C-alpha cells in the first residue's frame, strides 16, 4: 500500500476516542488524465475520464463496479460529488463490501442481449437472475455490501440516498440536473446515515429486527453479514445511465486524543 492509503486505513479504523471528525482525504479518481490505478473494475462496462471526472461507460451486456482496492474503511464519512445526465440516470455508491470483491476484479457475467429499445426477453432476464443468484461479477457487491442509490427520479426506496431496497430516502433538495450534488455517507458501526446537499435523507441500521423483506432477485440478500470494515465501489448500470463522479473523499468519524 502507498503511505496515503495506509494512513486512510488507520484513520478510518480509529474509534471511540473523540467526537471530532478528522480532515478529509481524497481517494483520487483521475490522476494525470487517467483513472487512478487504485480503482479496479468488476463486471461489464467501465469508467472513462471526461471533463476531468470519472464517467460511467455503459455496456448493454450488464452492469459493473469500480472498486477502490487499496484500503478498507470502518467508522468514517465518505463524501461523493456526482452529477447525473438526467434525473433517471441510475448508479450507486457501494460501502461495506467484504474481501471477496477482490477476487471478482475483472470477472464478468454471461452477458445479456437486449431487444430494440433495450428490453430484456424472459430468457435474458433469467440469465441475469442466475448471475445474481451465483453472485457473479458486480452482483457480488449487491449481496456482500450495501448500495447507496443514485437515481434522482426514483421512488423512496430507490432514489438517491436510499439504501437500495433496505431504507427509504426522503425527497432530495431541489437542484438543476446540470449541477453537481454532494453525498455524505456516514458509517458508524452497523449504522449508515446519508445526506444529500446538506439534508439528511436516510438512516439504516443493519442490526434492526424489522428490515423489509426481499421482494426480488435483484435486491440484496438480507441474511449475508456485511463487515463493519469494507471496500467502496461506484456502479455503472444500464445503457443511458450516465453519471459523472468528480470526487470521492473519506474522513474518520473520530480523531485520536493526545
């Protein structure tokens, strides 16, 4: 690991010593006009550098995930600055992904073929369902981490700030689509809190006894235990779901006392 990454890991692992947050430390996405080598891709599609930011590169055969591989993060805040091409653009920020994601780097599912208009035939839906059930490629993160949704036009369970299918998000602060939004994800033990542009929109406790039941094969499996120290990922979803990420930064919830 590089010195910065070791410092980040140690900072985010610190706990219970002070209530004063540490300083923000960037996890660079773009360095010298290229994606930083610390970020590795799983699944289909990818990310490209566009206007100095990392932009989703979509593939009709399936979704993918860009994973920061150099450190795991415990009790901390994650700041993500993003912009969507349109309110319906679908993406997500994954947190608490377990170690198994590293073995999926470069892994792809059996890709689907889409009909005119992007629809999937029943056969292709079954192929995608099988990939989810086998936790292949980017589907591994769905079931071994938590997705903080990006989809400004989604319903309360699937709009920006929701913990995908697990915790609803309140309505977002109004903002023109062309402007950047700032998401702050707070990880504190088993609890996750999400704020968008200064407004808290969702809260989630992984130990709660009343988690909503799983309703679809595309939703995360509830019974799999997520770690309290895990990896971060950025999702590229379906064709047309264009999202730019300008910044990912992390700070510990607490600083050490002397």
